[in-house]
């Protein structure tokens, strides 16, 4: 059976949400992001015409588009709207993957027999826009790679179907930068040997790419030829990562508990960033010396940065640890995970702080997860 895979992408999601809160921003250049030292989290199509793009330093963006309206994003509202869209899709399709806060994959294979995949998807997008007020684009094809590229070509407000016999003719004239796994480093490498279009890449011998790039060369060749067998992974809110620590001796040392929570949060947040995940639920668990166990959790805006998550974890611990009894165990869990590239809280964090996290993560990858740690995490436990 031929696969029918849909990629859905909410158009300029942060901007669209912001415009729901303030209709005066409709039709004008809008930049969502932090202060003057921050970076662009998202920008409207009106701002993109001036060369503004995501992750650009705010100072540069305002030089390019001085009349843009700069708005600090309401991440809690963005999370709420993302969840609304998720529920609509999940209630209408047999298999859904939430790949980020504003992107979704749908597996509609076999549904052409009953309704028609394109018609089905089009009606879902109309429902999403009607019920949430958010614009959304989609592309329908035979696999995730082609559908994702198709959505990028269809935006804004695009509806595109790429049938199996037209996949290669659709891909060929596009830049290799359109392939999801091609970043700036890979693009520069390919450009040096004259490969800038997908057609050129698709016609190269696979073994040449393997010699240049190893296993990634084979994957890149497959994607250039419209081949992608990766499945749509069912979305699960139960997915989580956690850490627990049992003390050698029961303790009431608050300072050491704070230190331990900091280390656990830092380690878990690094795991999130490495797996390109974001968490929306933080849970803290404690177990008293008499084995009474208590937990407390809170829903948060999607995040994967230490200092944001640590703030919530410490607040939960303060509310949870109310009995002046010794503890034998403490734990932290992050759940409600989604895949996504929005790894930094772009509305509060400066470009310098983002660069600091990226530098620390590089050191942790090279020398181990404990190579760089917050000073508060060094107290003995």
C-alpha cells in the first residue's frame, strides 16, 4: 500500500498567535522576540521581505526593518494554542506525530478508500483555522521528507499534493538547502563541489557521498531521490525523562537538596537539548524517612534550558517539602515532551546567553555531561 503522509505547519506561529491578542498588528511588519540584545524568535512575512529571519540578532533585524513592531512573546499563550491544534488533529486522524510546537505529521495511509486524503486534510485545516484563528499550511505526499519540503514551498496558507510520480520533478529544481537535514555546514561542503540543486545531488553516485559524509551521505542521497521510510511516531503525552537520588543517610540539609535538584535539572535539560525535545510539565518527588512519598507538578511554557526549568523545580520543592522531617529520596521529572528546535526561551534570553548554552553543550558532548556545571550544584550531598 502506498503511504499517504501529511506535514502540517502553522504559518508564522508566534506572530499569528500575537496577532490574535492584538489585531492592530495585522498587515504590518512584526518581530516576536526579546529585547534589544535578544534575537528574533519569529517574524511576519511583511518583515521577511526586508531580509529579517528567525534567530537573527534583534539589532540587525531592526536595521533591516526599522518600522517593525517588536513584541515580546507570550509563551504560555503559544503553548495553549499549540495544544488546541494538537487536540483537533488528534481527534480527527488515525496517527499523528507532533514534531514541534507548530509542526505535525499525519499518516493517512489507506484512507483514500473511504474519503480521500487530500479532502480529509483540507477539511481538518479549515477546522483548525475556524476554531483557533490560526493559519496553517500542509503538503501531502508519500513520505515525511517530501511532505515537509512541500509545506515549505506551499506557505503561506498553502495546500499542496505531490503524487508519487511527480516527486522527483518537484524536488529537482529546488536548492539542496530545502532538504531538512542540510544545514549551513553541509550546504557549504556541497557548494564547494558544485552541488546546489537537488537534481545534481540526486544524480551523484551514492558511494561518492558516503566517502564525503559517511552514513549521512547515504541518507542525504535517499532524501534527494524522494526516499524516506521513517515512520510517523505516535504522539504521547506520557513520554518523560527523570532522575532520582537516594541519600546515603536521611537528611534535612536544604542547601544540599537545592544543590542536588540543580544538578539533576541541568543534566536532564542537556538531555532534552541533545534529543531536540522540549518539556511542558515539571514534577518534583520527595520521599520522607518514614517512606511517605509526595509529588507536585506544574505545567510550563515549552522549554529546554536549565535556568528556566530550575526555577520551576525549586518552586515546586519549596511547596512540597513542608514537613520538617528527614528525606531519603528526591527526584525530578520532565514530561509532556515534544520534538522541536525552539530550544531556547527566545523571549527572555539574550544572544549571549544562547551562545553560552551552545558552548557549554559542545563541551559536555566532548568531555561528558559533568564537564561544565553550575556552581550551586557542587555542594556535597
